[in-house]
């Protein structure tokens, strides 16, 4: 039996996970995640009752009851590096005995739904629409740091994408992972399904030219024109690849759904989207 060293899984003096400041009994097996800590407060406003609330750094967590379901709402901040922290600590809270620092005999699967905002890459993903990340393309490289990533990656899709886009060798090798199929169909049966790119930044990495010129100004044009069977790239965001990839490696069910707040083809955006986001949150809470 492996005993996980203190430096590999840091547990606070009060028995909580290092970054999330959560104890194992404080999370549900149904977790909705979002980047914005304030959006957790909005989510919890729909709960029938609140059990506990924890806030540390960008990680804001509220667990409560919604229509007979115990649900945890948690903010993960921005970027796949934060997802690495959040998913690893959530998995540890569910599947590591914090007293013995060893893996529990019985595996506890989690259901994880990320609710985010995104930029549409196709005309059929207009501002205000909801897009499910049926597949995610990670530009972040995170999944390559873990063993057995080949078991969850879709290498034929990856190869076709690399040939079409021909990314710079200085960039991380893109990887492709699918979300949990049952979860996608249950939550997103009436939503747009597509392929989401998780970028490593908001500006240059997503083809935005503000003051610094882009190394590859044609990248978005190549991305928009890519086809693989029935699949096209529908949207850009910054977390779905890590959510899908790490969850699959760990054995959890996960998916991402995003509200489109800008369209990179039609060049329009919407900054007042609170009502649409609240509707999406309520839909996910009903269906998770």
C-alpha cells in the first residue's frame, strides 16, 4: 500500500485539502464548476438549503440541497493549471483516506459539470447559444504530464487536426478527449454539440490582436475550416480539455457547457449575459 508523502498531497492542519480548504465530508458527488467565484453565489441562490460555504483564493465552494439532490458548486478560476489543482484535490477528497494518506479500497466516482462562457467559432454558434464540449482539443499540454494519456486521447483526430493546422513546434502538442457521453446526452440533448479548443490564454492564444502581433495570424482561419467527419471546431475557452482529460484518467464523469458571449466569425459580443447564464445554471442543476 502506497503512503502518499506530505509533499505530494498537502493537507492543512484542520484536515482540509491545501488549495480548496475542503474536507472530504464537505463535497457532494455531484459538482457544478465555474470560473467566477461570484457565480457560485448565484448558483447557491437556487438551492433550497445551504450546508456549508468555504472560500480560499479563487476557490469558492458552497454545498447544499437542490430539489432533493445534494450538489456542490465550486469555482475553479481561469485556466487548465487551475483545473489540475481542483480536479486532483476533488479526487483526493473522494478517494484518499486523509488519515492514512492512502487510496481507499472503494472508488467513489464524481459527476463534474463545468459551466462557462466561450467564444463561438462557427456561424451556427451565435451569441446567447449554449454549446456542449462533446470533444475538447487541449492546447495546454496538461494531459501529457500524466501516464496512460493514450488511453483517453483520440490520436486519429489529433493527427488530422495537426496536419490541417500545422501548429508551430514551439507550441504544446494538441490533444483530443471526449466528454462523458451519457452526461452530454442527459444535460445537452437540446443544445449545440461540438468541439471546443482550450487555449492557454485569452488574447494571443485565441487569435486576438490587441497590440502585440500574432505569430500565426491565420490560425483562427485554419481552425474554422477544419473538419473531421461530422465535427467542426465550435468554440474557444480555457478549461474543458483538462476537465475531460483528467476526469477520464481518474474515472469520473465530466463535461463542459458554455454560454457563447462572443462570436469570432461575426465579430459581435454580449457583455450583459447574466440572465442567460442564470438560465443555463438552472438547467444544469435540474439535469445533473
